[in-house]
């Protein structure tokens, strides 16, 4: 643990603070603590900063709650429905995992707020500061993989049967992407540490890293996690949108083949393009803020408007983790159907529990009052009735019938699609 001391003779270094502020709730609170220490050195209105800071904290609280619920539902729907585990949805659920890891650590920072210190030790400090960097890489790279896969499946349909879209290849691509993300944040994990405030029992978790290597790593993050992926997404989206608008059928694709796969991929492409559009819109301000701060000299403080812009851009980045699940369930029929089935299963479970409780209460009351005195074969009154009421044969009958009907309809649709594809190939 390092000891942190600040000299009143040297100016407060706002560059490091602005880079870290608003990335997580913990960093917002550190920003608030240090804001008071240098407020007298700032010019211009300061009330707006305090107001924005309070709003930002409340926004992070709410976004964390909805983000955890939404992304957790996406993962649960994916895991409990084997029929939706295709290539596109596998990449989407990895984005959801990244978003969930980003927002789920808010309770840890809440505890540090209530205790006014960092009680979790240095290792947890390293993990939690690293997860923010992992999220930046993971969300951007997985969306890049999604964009490339969608581009190839629509504009290069003759390649869609190749190995890169097989389950094993998809899993390997996901694993490789996570490995790249984890290795990319190694410097953050190494330099993150805790420090003790002199003459107190208060500890803080922060990133101790100065010099040219820090600036080089920031530029590495900006280029690899933002500039290159964003440029590729934009370049691939232009011909994709043109194709979906009917301007082209793709390379080496007959009209008949195009009609077969067009409808199937159009909704998927619409989903991916919407996800990427909101990702760029929500994260672009934060990346611009990071670039502008990184261009400042180390001894120069950003003005009030730059700090306020960084706070707002941080809220937009946090909002993206909440918007993504709504986009999945709104635009994806597979995720929406899976969510409806999940809700129905909870409803049936709740109704069955209520029915069982109602029957068991009546039986117990009947036995107590002597109204259910029927003797069973073993001479104990009412046992058969209680067993039958606790395990009614038709509790899940309605749910099973609906599920069987859906499976039959899906099987018929699949057979019809296979026949159409076969006829098209023969033609």
C-alpha cells in the first residue's frame, strides 16, 4: 500500500483525474472529494459542476440497476433456449456479458461510499479498475466481429457454409477476443493500487501511472478500441445498407438465392446496425473527451466546460449498457420469444405454487375440523387426497401443450424452408 501526499505548492493535476472521472461510480466520488480541494483555483461557474456530479451519481445508480437486470435477462434467455444459440446471438450474448461485468460492480463501490474508504484490498482494486478497460475493448471488438460476420453472411453468402460460422469456430473467436481484451489491460492491472491518506485510516483505490508509457497506453487504447473498429464498422455498414435497400444482391449471388437468404438476414442486419449505431453515438463523446484530455500538457487543467462534457459523456457511455438489452428484446424475434417464454414459465410456476398452497390449506383445515376423515388403505385419514392435491396432474399441462404446439410449428417452418431452398438449388 502506498502513501499519498499532495503538495499545496504545486498545481492540481487535472489531466489524470479527467481521464478517470465518470468511468465508474467510484471514480465519480473520488472526483467529488478532490473537486473541493482545488475549487478555489478554478474560474467560472462551479455550481453546474456540483449539479452535474450529483446527477451523474444518481444516473449511475439507476443505470446499474437496469443494466444488471436487462443484461442478466439476455444471458438467461440465451442459456435456457438452445434453438437461439446461433452465431449472431452468441456474439450478442458476449456483449451482454461485457456490459454486465461493467455494471455489476456498483454495489462494491457503494460499500466503499458508506465506509468512506476502500476496504477490499489491493487485489480487488486491481480487478475492478481493470474491468472498465476490459469492457471498452470487449464491447468494441465483439461488435466489430458482429459487423464482419453480418457483412459476410449477406454480401458473401456463398461463404456462409464455411468453418468460420460453425459452433466450434464461433467459440474459438469469442475466446480469442476475450484473451486479447484481458491481455490489453495488463498495464492497468499492474499499475492499479491502493494508497492510504496520511494521518488517517482512510484508503483509496486508484491508478498510479505517469510518464510517457501512460500516454502511449492511452493512445493504444484509443486506436485499438475505438478508431480502428469504428472505421471498419462504418466502411462495412455502407455497402450493407445499400444491399438491404435493394441496390445489390451481393457478389456471385443469383436472384433466387438472394430471395432465400434476404429475409432471414435482413432483420439480423437491422439489429446489428442498430446496436452499432447506438454504441458509436453513446461512446463517441467519451472517446473525444479522452483524446482532448490526452492532448493537454500534464500541468494544465481542463476548463469547466471540458469537465462538464466529460461527465455527460460518461453518463452516455453508461446508458449504452442499459439500452443494449432493450434493443435485443425489441428487434430480435428470437430473444423476444425467449423472454416471453421465460415470463410464462415464471407465471406458471407462481400459479402452480399458489394452487398447491390453496389445496394444501383446505386439506389441512378439513383434517383439523374432521371433515376429511376418509381412511386410506393404511388407516390414516386423508393422505391420498393431500398427495393428489399437492401433485395435481394438470398443473403444467397447459404449458406443455403450448410448448409442443410451438415446437411443431417451428419444425414445419423449418421443413418448408428446406424444401424451398432445395427447389431453388435445383432451379
